[in-house]
């Protein structure tokens, strides 16, 4: 054997070591010694028995590497430029071709038997779960198995790994981590969890690598809890830098080419050209009968044109105010009109009157609509007019006519696998609606964006923190025969786009509203995908979504279709508006600002008139700025003539509940975690739920919590928790944080409030007679399943056996806290939920008098319903008098009464003697003169007589008169009858 190479083959082994193959032997480097040097040796191939191998020679130093576009030629150990049709990264390797799983990569699907549910519900396993190559990218599994894509590489010096990915669904946990040759993971977990990306956009992720052996893991786990199929994770362009040297140049993949020596990247073949692997140039297709997309590896025969190859549009208004329907071929045009069964493009329609301008816009005689100047308004059919004195424009946007795309909206098309739909319009205007376009294939994302620089309330209203600033409402419908999905997404301050709501399949015409609570820059996105199955055809081109109107209120750069009353300055002549302080409405009579009454909040939708102040619910009060209603943790209730006073302030800190476990169809264990902010805190929403599968630190989340949907604040919120032992995770994971309640409705002992009903069979009946107190909340965000938003009821129950924070539970009938997904029920049992004791809850008992002292005891009323509050008073000891004292008092009173009676008797006896004397004198006078009338008595008082009292007649006798008459009667009983003679008797 001469040792000269007969046939060359360049490749890497599984450890990343370079191998230079000859037909009978190849060269390799030995391991580096302590001095950093190594040897180049010749190794015979396993199937060859030969002799005369070249002697070992000293090799290049261990840290040696070639520049980009070069490789290390092992025979002469020099760097050489890559030839045409190949490329090299110099000290790195790149995987950008995924027709099959590249050498060195492996798939491992795991399933933890220790976390499955009951034996009768165990799944078959995850044997069929794996990462799937899709040509330009590799796609993760769609089920709830844990699947790892693994690659091992040996680095002689430190480097990094870089890859592009698409991760749009938080129903999948996506982590990337590294184990080194000491089986230690990466230093920081901040690099472990990969951020979500926007629909249709690729993100990038890079991590530093240490020298030595590094095992790279791309691991996904789907969380399927009755939801629709998840969107898989896509990965492409994996690049590893830090390999000591590259002993080969990589051939350009099909659809790319390299026409210069020493290239470090291959260029993409343009449209209607193609190339094979390792091409130096692209080959043109026959334009008459063939076509190809950008980056194609072959040409495709052009099919005959059908109705799926064109679409209709409304032309812009011309100078005469006319528009017409026109038909256009979908670009790029790939069909042929000259074939036998091909159709031709239909003729244009008749010219018709253009639709009116959208509200807030006007037509100045040209063919386009223009926004009304500041301070003016228009309904779209008339010229812009200034707002009258005492009014201001109601700014916003209302798009309901779609002749042209509005200036603050744009449309695009994006395909996850390649860029073949770049430059296409994703949506097309159609008169009274805007609809999704054709796209390049059925799995394209058709994107419509609306940009609004900010939201703020009207001039006369000062928005309080946390109050509604505006809202966006759109009316839409979907017509689908496949698994189409419409996504509505929101981006705040150009940081990250997050899916707010999605609709799958055919949906009837309906409206959806999203409320804005922050004055920031917003981009609203509608993305429509006909199917998520990878394909390149247009079978479902007739599946579409229509949006009829889009309305945004209180937009910063908006236009006005009407004017509204505003507040006037007291020192001004009624010609300009002034901002009202927070919580003030505009008085109708004077147009002056006036504060809302206590315990009311100001409606953002109406600030004119006292009716703009909406009363708070029962048991609630408003903040100082009248922006929101809340409970101050105190509640009073009258029951059976007894006043019950509750103080829930000790329960005002956030209460938590983790219920479960539950299991997915593949056995993944998960819990529902709830946080409840019951009351207090001036209405601030203290319950926070976070999604901890991102690399945001706690400090960053708190500082910018309003910008990220991974951290939500509410009165009640919910997260899904994957425990640390489940699926091999080394830390508990939280995802899918949702708001259950962001508005406080009221507190009452009744079971209903504002159409929220607590079913009595949800919880066991309280054994005591103490009434349960119900806190009611609602969420202003609506979903497809909860068209009126979510509602929450928290039942507070007095339970003296559960001190402190007590225990929170959910109904046994609804282990997830809800039976319909819209109304949530919680039972909070605690001794702190018992009424406070008052002076009406006890009574006193007096004891017997002993040794001059008497005890007074205080005891609780039964049944005792209260706890804490005032304490039971100590027993009271007071002096008391003996029985002898009262006997003396009685004897004295009796003696006084006896003396009084004797005195009265004597008085009446003397009075009676005078009357008897006068009677006797009268009789004597009558007997002495029988034939004469008796002389009149003298009016003078005779000597020896007292002046008698006059006679007073009364219907009621006094006590003295009754005694006098009684004494007189007793005297009369002693007189004898005397026959009186009268001088008149004979005449009778």
C-alpha cells in the first residue's frame, strides 16, 4: 500500500470528531495531552486488512480551527477553501436540512408510570411519539407525551448553540437544556425555558457551551386537558460553534447553490428555478409548462386554471365616485389558461356607487376618504363640522365600509415552512366586509394588523389606575370545511404578541369585545389558518373568515363620528372643555364637574349626568376616585332582631387553593391552582397568577406586569400546575394563567346577586344557624364558551374549628371549581368568618345578697354566634342592705300614717259638732213661731263661730272629702229621729 488516498469521504462521527476517510484507512487525531498537543494517526478501516500505514505525525494544536468557508485537509494539515457547491462554518456545524433525521440525532419518548391515574384509565404509552422531520424544519409531537430530541457534541473549546424555532401554543411546555460530561445541567434555568413566539414568526435561541462533551436536549410535553389539539413546536437551522476544526465542507442542500469557492453559506434559488444537492448554480424551469417556488429542488407541471386560482376585489373609487368588482389571478400565477379544461378570468362587474366613507372620514370630491380635522366630526356621508360649544369629539375608529384598506391597517401572508407566500395580501377588501385571501397554500397564516398608538379617556374624564380606558369590538364569521382557526392577538408596546382568543371551525356571525386598561401602544392582529396540517396545495381555498366591522373607542389618534357633552371651566365663557377630576361627572344643568355620591363609581361609557355614577353593590364601597367598587372587609346583617357584625380583614391577604390531582389522557398529573383576593386593599387586585415557563425574573414581571400575559392580577385567578415529579420535570411548572374575576359586585347573605346564583346543593349545609356570607365577582373578558364572561362566588362560612386562614374548597360535584367553565364556586371556612361579639351578645345575672355584698355575672347568649370582638365583662361585686333596715323603714311609715289618721278624725269631728249646733238652732226657731216663716239666718258670723268653707260641688271627691264623708256618716248613726212640726201641715 502506498498510503495515497484512493477515494475521499468526509463526515463527522457521533462525538463531533473529524474523520478523513481513504479507501483502506483514514486519519484521526489523538486526544490532547496535558501540554495541549496531539498526534495525527492513520486508522485502517474496519473491513480492510492492510499494512504500510503512514507513521504518526504531530498534529495541529488542540485549539486550532479554520476560518469560515475553509476546512482542514488532514493529509497536509492545512486549511483549504471549500469548492463551489459546498460551504463551511470553519469551526462549526449546521443542520438546515430535515428531510430525515440527521446523523447523530435521536428521539426518546418517555412516560412516567408513577404519575398515571387509576389503573383503568392508563394509556397505551408514548411509543409512537417523536419529533418529525418536515423538510426545512423538524416538528415536535402533538400529544401529551414527553419527547426529547437529543444530540451529543464534543468541543475542544467553548462555543455556543443557536437555533430558530416557532413556539405559539402554551399548551406545550418547551425546554432546551444541556448536560455536560459530568452529567451537570446548564448553570441557569433562565436559558432553559423558551419564550413563546408570535403566530407565523420565527424566534431564535442561543446558549453558551463549555468545552468537552455536551448533550443537547430539545424537550416538549403537551398538556391536553380537554382542549383542542395543540400547535407543535418547530425547530430549524441548528448551528453549533466551537468545534476545534472542520475536516469537510458541507454540500449545499437542494434548492440552494454556491457559485464561489470559500463560501460559508449557500444562496436560495429564486422562483421558477431549482437545484439539486451540492449545486453550483440553479436551473431554470420551462416557464410555459412548469413552475417552482423559491428554494425548490424540482420543477412542477402547471395545472389548468380553476375557480380556486382567482379572487375578486373592489376597485378604489374613481373620480366619478364609482367602483366595480374585478377578478385577479392569485399571484404568483401557477395555472395555465391554454389547457383544454382550464377556465378564463371572469369579466369585471358593472360600475356601482362607492360605499360611503367610514364614520369620522369625509370625501372632499376626490376618489379617497380623508380623516376629519381635530375638533370636527362626520358620519361619513356629510362634510366634517366643528363640534358645538360645550362638546368635544368622541374619538375612536369605526371601520364598516371596506373599499380600501385603512391607513393604520396592513395585511400579509406567512408560511411556517418557507416564505413562498411573502408579498401576497393575506386579506382582501370586499365592500361591506374584509375577508381572508387565498395565500400560497392552505396552511399559510393570513395576517391582518391594526395599529393604535394609545388609548385614553375623553378630555373631561381623568382615568383612574386600573379602570377601563377603551375597548375594541369586531363582528366576524367563519365558513370552513376543514380545521380552520381564527386567532385574535394583542401586542403591547411592541414587546410580545399573545393570543387573546381563538375560534375553530365554522362560526356564525357574532361580535367580540376586548377591553383596554392601559394607555400604551397596541397592535391588534387577526391571523387565519385554513389547516395546520403540512401541505402545499389549495384544497380549502374557499374556507374563509369575514370581518364586517372593527370599532375602537378612545383611540389617541382617532377620528370622531359624533360629539359629546364636556365639562366647562368656571372662569371661561363656555367655549372650551376642561378635564374633570377623577370620579366627577358633568352636571347637565351647568356643564360643571361634580363629584359622584359616596359608594358609586363613574362609568367610562357615560360621564354626562348624575346617572353616570353607578351605585356599588350591596356591602361594597367605592374608592376615593370613584373608579372601582370593593369590599372594606366589614359587613353588617340583621338576623332575628340581632345585629351580626363581620370583620374579614384578617382574611384580606391572598388565599390559595390547589385542588386535584387530575390526569390527562396520557397520564400527566396536573393541579388547578387558585388565588383569591377577598377584600380590602382599596380595590387593588392582589391575586397574582404567573406562567413560570419563561425566562422572565420575578423582578421583571412585577416591574412590567401589565405588559405580559404570563402574569395576571385579579380578585380571583387560576393557573395550571404540573408537579415537579411529573414527566421528569425538576421544578413545578405553571401555565395557562387566566383571570376569573376582575370586578367586585357585592357581598350579601343571599344566594343570588345580579344574575349570579349559588346552587345550594353545591356545598353541604352549614350545621350552625349563622348565615353564610357570599362575595360575588365577575370577569369583564368574554370567551367563546362564556359569552357573558366568567363569574365567581366565594361563600364565607363561620367554622370555629378552623382558626386562622381556614380552609378553601370547591364543590365535590365540580372538582375544577366549575361545572360549566364559566361560573366558579368556592367555600371558605374559617373562625375569622364568624360574627364579632357585641354588647348584645351577652346578658347579666344578679346573685343573692351575702354579708352586704351582691355579685353580678355576665354570660353569653345561647346559641353563641360570635367570636372575638368585645370580651365578656368581668363579674361585678356591689354592696347591698339587710332585712332589718327595711323593717325600720316600714314601722316609721306606719306610725306616720296612724298620726295622720288621728288628726283627720279630730278635724272632721269638730266640723260635725258645728253642723249639729246649727241644726238644733233651726229646729228651736221653728217651734217658737209655728205660724210664721222662719227668719233668714244672719249672714254675719256669730261670736264663737269659725268662718266655714264654701261648698264646692264636684263629680269626683278628693281623698280628704271621702274621709270626711265617711266620718260624718259614722256620726249620723248616733242621732235619734225627731218629728218636725210644720205650720203648713194643716193646709195640706
